[in-house]
């Protein structure tokens, strides 16, 4: 009987997703030949529907209430400003018709829709992720179906409903954007099987499932940002920006500063500056108490993710002085025996003392070989040699220089990174790409090649092979 019920339930899930896909395909067909102006008006309306005054505040409050993760200020910043910045970042991109011409190679590139995007949205960033993924999909004249984390299903529905209303107001079909309102693992897996391309942001297991679904997938790796502070840095600025990054939305972001590596010549001075910014040192017996609360049976405790420092220390039985916002854990090792070297998704950071940039590089690679390889690292420095040395020698996709990590590597107004919440980590992180994922990753491209004005000529062996010819 149980087997029959299981089969019946599987059929119902398959049919439910198939019905959503049919509506999405019909909606996508309706905008497949939209002009650039029509497309850009659509995505502008979608962002305005959720980012306008009154609505963005409502979404931010609702997301915190539903998920019990992060805080209002962080959520509001993302739904109100990050969505605006993302729209600004892509609005002038050409995504219809001929999008690129290469006169040297005599190649013209034409954008074509993929069809229906299946998107996974996490509980940690449920306020802006659906919007950013939706406008990226529609920018490429696709439809999108969003599968939220169950902990954020009502927030996801609210946001999608606002965008659907805006789409209809612009004369397009509402089903360009759909949400799975009663999410389940089976429905998410079925969506990944039936859609045309997967855009996965979520836990490691879900991203792995996306890659093994049989559908082309864009996934992200584990975050565990490592930050170096060298002896040329502006220490006041570095301490302030680390505090901003570490406490943004209570460290819900995978880009939050997890480990900070400080040159020994400035270590004591910089630690005092971190303490003045609201940092509190956890060591001795309290370190073990904190470890027992953050990890349970070797896994992150979901009950302390993106919580206030007072909540975490309260559960650990640690007295936290008033005004302290983040926790500093002095550390020396890396790997499973030193869990604070891994991703924590809390306002907790490991602090290391290093001799110089070479030791910082070696330690960064050891930390991220344990967790977070390929994602991102940062450096506070005014020494260009140290900056380039770190970038050349670390297995990372992004290096943020003198910027708050969590607010910067996914794009912000003060840098040139593409705006997104989907960060590819390359082969280091088990991903197919390592750049910031945007609409350009959600289209197909037709390359038109015409003959060159002058046919290329293969050079002589002496010119082509040079000194190699005499080596063997």
C-alpha cells in the first residue's frame, strides 16, 4: 500500500510541475519576439513592484518574521537597494537580437531565449534572490519558476505575486514568473528535471542535485571568505568594513568574513580596533562552549544561523557585554579538527596571526581547501605587490580589495562586479563557471561567421615554433 501511495504521490508531483511548465512555456512564447524596449520595461516594472516605498519595508519585515533569520536592516538593504543596483547594472545591456560584434574575427552574436528557468532560492536571502533571478531570466526573454526553501515559502510567494501583478500591468503574461507555493524536495527535483536550465542557489546537497539532474545547471559553491589585513592597510577603515561585512543581515550571506588573517606586526593594534567596532574575543572554556552551540554532530546548527550575537552566546552560556555585535575566535589550525576555520553563517569569525603575505596565502589556501575553495577572499592593503601576489596564488574566483566582503563580491555601487546573488566558484568549488552569474548565462547564442577580408596564413615553422624546434 505504501508503495502505491508513493507512486501516486510521484505522479501528482510530476503533473503539478508539468502544468506549471506548460503555463511558463506559453508565457515565454508570448514574449519571445519582444523588442529590447519591451523587455527592459518589463524588468523595470518587476523591480519597482517590490522595491518601491512601503512594499520593500513590508517584504523585509515579513522575511525576518517568517524565516527568523537575519535582521530587518539587512533584508531591507537587499530588497530596496540591491534590486535597484541590479536593475541599473543590466538595464543598458543589449539582450535582444545582435548583442555583440567582433570585427576582427568577423563574427556576430545573436541572443536567443533558453525557455524556462528553474530557480532555487535559499532561506538566507529570500527577499532579493527571487527578484534578481527573475529579472535576469526575463532580460533574456525567458520564463522562470522559483522553488523556495520551505522556511521562506510565504516570502517567496509574496514577492512573486507582486512581480506577476507588475508583469500583467505591462501587458505580458503573469506566468512569466511562477513560484512553487507549497515546496517539497520532490517538487524541486521534478522542476529541475523538466525545466530548460537550472539556476541553483542553496545548500551543497541541493546544488549537487542540480548538477546531477540531467538538465544544464548553473550552481554555486560553498562560501568561506578569508580576509587578509597587511601592514600597509588603513586599520581603522579595515576594522569598520570587517564589522559592516560580518554583521550584514547577521551573516546570512555566504560571503561574510569567516576568517581574518592579520600580519603579526599590526595584530595587537588591529585586534583593539576590532574590539572598538563591537567585536568580542571568545577564548578558553568559552571557545568550546561556543563550538558546541554552532556545530551539532559535526554540522552547522540551523538554530543559530544568522542570529544576533546575544542569542548565540546566550545559548552557549557566555556573558556578552552590552554593545558587542560579533564574536572573534583566535585560531591557529585548519580543517575538521579546527571547525572555526570553516563556514559559520553566524556573526562569528576566526582570527589568525600571520608573519607576512606568503604565510597569509598559504593559510588562505589551507582554510579554503577545507571549505570554500573557489568562492572568494579579500585583502585590506595599499601594497599592490601583496594584492597581486594574493590574487595570483589563491584558488579563488574573486578578490575584494579594501571593501566589505559580504556587500561587495556580488556587486555593489562602489565596484565593477556584476550584480547577482549567484556566485560561480569554478572547478575549485565544483562549479561549471566561476564568474558572477547574470542574464548572459541564461540565454543561448547564435554565432554568425563571415569570411575574413583577408585569409589568415600559417606562418613558417621558424616563426611558429621558434627555439622549440632545436630542443628535440
